[in-house]
C-alpha cells in the first residue's frame, strides 16, 4: 500500500514539474492576473517559450492598456479572445464594428512558435492575422485542446487558477464566428510583482 502511495505521489510530482509552465507559476514577474466580474484569473507567462511576446504583454499590462478590454470573440468549446486595446476598451473607444481588428501602438511581433508546448485547455496564445508575424496585443485562452493550432500560433502561458471564471465568460454567436454582443471584459490586468 505504501508503495502505491509513493508511486502516485511521484507521478503527480513528475506531471506538475514536467510542464513548461510549472516554474513560471510561482514567479511574480511572469504572473499576470486578470480581474473578471466574478474574480481573478491567474496566468503563468512563459518567457522561455516566447520572450518577445511575453515582454510586449507585460509592457501593455503595466501601461494599463488591457484594463476594460472586451472578450470580443468567444467560441464555446474552443477559446475566448481579448486584447484589442485599440477598439476593445469598453470605457474609452469601444467600437463593436472594428473590435478584433486592432492592436496597440507597439510593433507587431515575429512569430515565436514552439514544439515545447501544445494548445490545451487553459493555454494562452497570441491572436494574429494571416501573417505569422502579425501578433501584437490580442490573445486568447483555450477552453479545450486544439492541435490544429500547434506550431501555427505563439503560446505565451497558461491559466494556473481561475479557469472556471474563464469558462463563465459570455459566449458569442456561433453563426457570427463567436462575435459577442455586450461582451464581458477584463476589468483590471496586472503583473503580480507590481503590488
């Protein structure tokens, strides 16, 4: 009996620490906290996977650019997309017709695709246009695995707590590719190190 308890404990330990996100979860400098209407979602950013993308996200967070930005495209069973700081700010300049097409004043980034992590539930990836080198400020959180995205989109981190709050984000119209009318928003976004 003791052997099986020890073996089980070792298996759990191995799974937790084999993840590329395990070390980042405890690093306040690479922990992003998104306040939603029902509570906080904690994301472990991983600069070892996408250093330029993580740096740009942290810069935008520290500028307050993500505060009040809508979850403009949410597809049940797939993902919730947000981060359009140009057209998605629900308190200053929200444009329902343009949200999802904007970015920030910072430059677009070259792709940082990886084979070290996969698009699974809770993974955070960067949205982009047809060009692989067009990610800027928009990102999405996966509701479920999507192997078709692996190696095609940049992974920046993973939700480590609050995924049930992500699940509760208002879903969009399937006939409109997930576009959300009267969307939920990120009320406040901060880096844990910036208390």
